[in-house]
C-alpha cells in the first residue's frame, strides 16, 4: 500500500466516523466534537474546513427528514 492510498483510507474512515456521529447526535455540535476529536486522521483539513464539512453532512442527512 502506497502512502497516498493510506492517506485516502484514513480520509474515508474519517468521513465514516463523522457520518455515524451525525446520525447519532441530537445537535450538530455533538457531531462537530467527534470530528474535531478525530482531526488527526485528516491533517490536511483545518478546523474551519472540518466545521463546514460537518455542517454539510448534518444538512444533507437531516434534510431527508425535514421534507426539503
């Protein structure tokens, strides 16, 4: 496994962790806390990018239940 493959695998696992956190959280701040806790998996993302990503995941997931 090359280094780029390893990095992409870590990124995919990070997305899975955030997605699971969004599904199990009652508020977006809970999912954001999980993402920030695991940010070492994606060192190329800064906190602002992670915050935006969690917000996007949150909106995408919960919009299915709000009829949007």
